[in-house]
């Protein structure tokens, strides 16, 4: 008796599963050293990023420590509504989004320009010297960086105010003026990270086929023309991937640096979501409320990441997925 097509397809699917599992086990056994190398990274993300998601549910509960996460009463979106209705909501959104966009507009192109300039340097000793000087600030701790910024911008003894006084101006209290906070935060970050961030662009530039430059020279292209028509298109996929990742962290303004630069006089410009979560969650012991604020921030970042990725795909550019 002939088997029906449905039974045949089921039988074939069932017979391929063991073969697929066998091939997977053989691949793991063959490349066990590579899987062993990636295991610590997987364990790190599982333990410190995925497993803690279990606690996100307290954002929807009135968390009571003695009752635990499961025993705490469910309140739904009450904490989110409280945050949206609070006096600080729009200030936090404005400051967090403002610093994030400022950092993206100023901080994203500078490593690209630095990499393009370093790639054109023909004196290798000078190139290595500039790379060392620009890489070094990356290894400074945030505490040291903020201490240096505070010292340089001091109204009484800072070198910046001394130069202003030398030109006949009045000293400026940079660290207490709300209008200066965002610029100090962004440009100090650019100074610290531009060299380190340029490494990936230098690696992408080194992968460009030299024959393209030779052909452009034969056609009479100047150095600027070759940068524009050869180098930039060559690193465009790298630029797009990093741009998508950077847009996905616009609302993720770091806590440590903002907190160290923050004071009661510049709070109007320096209060961001991360510092508000610290004050309400750690100092105020409002764990559910702070979890709701942090979850809202993460959701906004996720939406931005997906949106920009879809825009890149629609424009036929390189995307994350």
C-alpha cells in the first residue's frame, strides 16, 4: 500500500533531525577549541545580562523585600504612569536625549576623520606617535578624567580661565553653569575616546584594495578625491553598523561621569535618567519605580535601534540583521 505524501514528509523530517543533530555534534567536536574560547563570553551574557531579566517584573509590582519578587503585589503600569506624570519627566527626557544626540553628532564623525588622516600619514614614526597620544586617554578612569576636567576649568587656578583672563576676559565657572555642562561632557568624552574608536576604521581602511588607489592615481585623482571616492565607500559598511549601534544607545547616557560632574547648581542640565534611577532606587529605596524608569529607557533604546536598522535596510545599506 502506498504511503500518503503527508506521512512521507513527516517520515523524512523525522529522519533528517537525527542527521542534523549528528552533524551539529560533529561540528562541535571538530571545532571544540573555538567553542571553548567563546564559552566565557556566552556565560558572561547569560549570567549578567539575560538571567537578571527575571527581576524586570518588579517594574510591574509593588516590590516588598520580605515578600520577594513573586510574593509582591501586582500593580501593572502604575509606576510608569507615575514617572510620566512626574515633574522631572520632561527634564530627564530633554537632558538624556540632548546629551545623547549631541554626543552622536559630535563624537561619531571625529574618529572617522582621525582614522582617515592617520591613514594618509606616510611617516610611520609620526603616525605611531599620534596614535599613542590619541589612544592613551582611553585608559584613564572616569574619576581621573573628571578630576582633570575640574582642575583645568577651575575659576581660580584652571589653565582655561587663566588664558581667558590673559586675554582680558572674566573667569567662567564652567562646572556650575548649566549651559556649559553638555559641551564639557561631550567634548571631554570625544577627547578620551576618539583615538580608541578610530582603531576599527583604521582596520577597515587597511582592508581596501591598494589597486583601487593605483587606478585612481592613473586617472589623475587627487588625494582628497581618493579619500572621497575610494576610502569612504570602502569603510561605509563599518560606518553604518557603528552608526546603528550608536543610535541604539542615545538614551543610554552613562551614570558615572554624569554623576561625578553633577552638582546642585548644574542639575537643570545634568539630571538624566541614569542619575534619577540612582536617586530613586538606591537612595530612596523605590526599587519598583526605578526599575520601571530603567525599563522605559531600555525600551526606547530598543525602538531606536530597530527603527534605524530598518531605515538602513530600506536604503539598501548595511544593517545588523
